[in-house]
């Protein structure tokens, strides 16, 4: 009993410290409210520009989804549009793909903090035109960064012509293999991967 109380006190203290160390900001967008981290310049920018950066994506989510649809959010980053979809359409199943370690960590936290773990399914794998071990080539190590490239080759620059500063070992799948193994078929697909879209489509012929 005392140990349980002791553990609860330490968990509460840690939540208070965590809130101070990793500030979150509330987003108010088209009648929906949720929170995102804003603890570095990239996540702060994603929070601050939420209502203005990709209005066409918000319009698409608002208008073209039906109950029972499944969305594949490929290149979900920290989950800003997965979260918006799950809140806008509670009957839509969201599958978020984000292979980069730091981004996937924030994606998971954002899903849990916004209480959407029963609506958003996360896979930390890359989608490509092959299956097996591969690498992510990064141009920025800041959590929330984009413009990275999946490739088995030893790249010096990303597909968007940015200098590679580090690489991470990942596992890649084709969309066809994923859908077959997971037993999921998407009705809607959002792809935001900065230069390897064609590889994802090449691996999705049966699905499409």
C-alpha cells in the first residue's frame, strides 16, 4: 500500500516536471481542439502554423471521408493530420506510418495525450518498393523534422538535395505486403515523404 502511494507520488511529480520541460500548446482548428508539442523550433512552427500551412489537406479531410473508411497517413511525422482526422471523423480508422525514431516517439505521445489510441494505429516502418532492412537518411536531427529519404544506398544528399547528417537503420515494406499481412485496405491515402512517393506507389499495385 505504501509502495503504491510512493509510486503514485513520484509519477505525479514527474508529470509536473515533464510539463515544465516539454511544453505543449493547444490547437484550435475548425471547431476542434487538441494539443501538440512546441518545445523546439520545428514543433513550435507546426503548432503555430497549423491553421494556415496546409489548408488543402484540412479541406480534403473535412469533405471526402465517410464513416468506416480507413486512412493511411504515410509519413505521418508527429501526427498532426492523423489527430485531426480521428477527431473530425470518429468512425474513421487511421493508420499512421512514421519510421523516424524521434518523430515516431512524438507521434505516439500525441496520440496518447489526445486520447486517440483507440482510433489511431501506429507503425514505425517505412513504405517503399521493396521489403527488408534499409536506412533513413536525415538532413536534420531535430524532432519533428522532415525532408528525409529512405534508401538502401549510401546517400550523401537526400532526395530533396539536403546534406545528409545522419542515418538510421529501419525496416521497409511494400504497401501490398503490409495490407496483406495486416488485413487492412485503405480507402484514403495521404503520402508526405519528400521524394520517394514513386517507390511507395510501385509497391502498391495490388492495393491500388
